[in-house]
C-alpha cells in the first residue's frame, strides 16, 4: 500500500465513509470549545446590558474590574456559565453528529423510546436516596454537623438561590452526560470495535476510558486531589452503567441531576469543589474527612464509593426487572443514516463496522 493510501486509510473509514473515531473526537472537542466560548460572550454581553446601571456605558461594564465583579455574582456561576456550556455542547454535538458522525442527536442516547421516562424517574430517585444515605451516615457518625436550615449567602435570597441551583444542576446533568456518556463513550466504542475485540469488549473499554476522561475533566476543580479524581472516574462508571445496559441516557441524566442537587442544595455539601451558596440544610464536616470527604465534597470520601456500589447494584436490579440483563453492545456498532429517496428507504451500502 502506498504511503498516501495508508495515510488516507488512517484518517478515513472507507466502509463507513466518514472520519476515524479519534479525528471525530478531536474535532468535536474543538467545536465544543468554540461554541461554548461564543455563547459565553453572547450571554455575558446580554447580562451586562440588562443590568447596566443608569448612566454607565456598555464599555464600562466590560472592563476588567467589571468583568471580575460579574463573575463573582451567583447568576453568572449558576445560570450563565452552565447555559453557555449547555448550548455549546448541545450545538457542537448536534452539528458533529450531522456533519461528522453522520447520525441524529437521538443516536447519542437521547432516544425517548418506551420506558425512557420510567428510567429517568428511577435515576432521579436513586440520586436523591444515595445522597441522603451519605448525609445520614455522616451525621450519625459525628462526621457531619448540622449548622442550620435554609441557609443562604449574603449575595442571594433562598428562593432565588434554589431556582438558580436547580437550573444549574439540571443543565450540568444534561450537558455532562451528553458529552461523556453520549459522544465520548459511543465514538470510543465504535473506534475500538475491531474484529479481534468484538462489540462487547469494545463497549467495556470505551466505558472505562470515557469514565477516566470524565474524572480528569474535574482535575482542575477547586480542592481537587488524586483521590477525588479517582473517585469521580469511578462515579463516571456508575453514571455510565445505565447507558451501557439500556442504550439510553435516561438513568444517567436523572441520576446526575439529583446526586448533585441534593448534595449541594439540599444537604449543603460542596459539589466537586464548588458551593452553590444556598441549601436546605447547612452542614459542616467536622471529622473523618476520609469517610465523608472534605472541601471537594463527598466524592472524595469512602462513603461515596459505598454509595456507588449500592447504586450500581440497584441500577442492575432495575434494568433486570424487564427481563434478561445484557450489555447494549449496539452502541459499539455504527448504523449508517437511513434516508428517504423517491418514496423508498435506502441505506448507504457499507457494512456496520468501524
């Protein structure tokens, strides 16, 4: 084979008639950064205009000092920043799916098939229950002290703060799952699906790799340590379990939303190093940080690992209730887009192999 042909074969999958998985992942990452940056600039500018004091110019609002003040406000951290990421990741994934992956958005696990909402509600309930168990054990062991109720910082009021934090955690739950369990896991699985490995092993490897990337994405968070990074990677396995067993992100999204919301806005813990500034119960970690975690949050403690194991077992039982339990290996098999032409459904003429 000529060098040019080898290079083309390395970059282009002639059977699927699209770029190889590593290129798709790289281009998608660049698209996410550009789209998120664009939406951040737009939303920040709109927020500055809306709240501009009488007599102040728009230029004054965007000075270095003004920008720093803006970024310290809860509405920026809890609404504008996650909205920018939500729109950025959503748009980048949609366009990448359309132009690069050659699949619709629903193929990334947002497929409202039968049982989707039941799985979603199960995920919501599971996240709330697990975080409640962590709080209860921490309190009973004297590791966590209740400092008050309906706590709020000086920059906010309780009602507005709860709405902002709920919006924040819903958006984070959706866009982080779309990125990690949707785009990353599926493209890695398809890229690794070689005849020597097979679809199931490729899916398991992608499951592990995407969870590791998920953990590394939190490495720059405040108060992050190597322990928290390992635990967040394991949390990625927990979140992805529902995806590889059902082919849907219903359980992961629901679980992600309530795990974070109850952790930060109900029980007052830090959430991956960040605090929302409002919580139903004010808590302080006074002992046994190895058990309940420290300033990073429960994800850096042993109780979190126990909750992940319990939650994984409950997820398996939930999925198994409908029949046989098996890996959803179709996630590792690319299905070409089906298009309508002259009243007939025609598919591209190539094998469903990466």
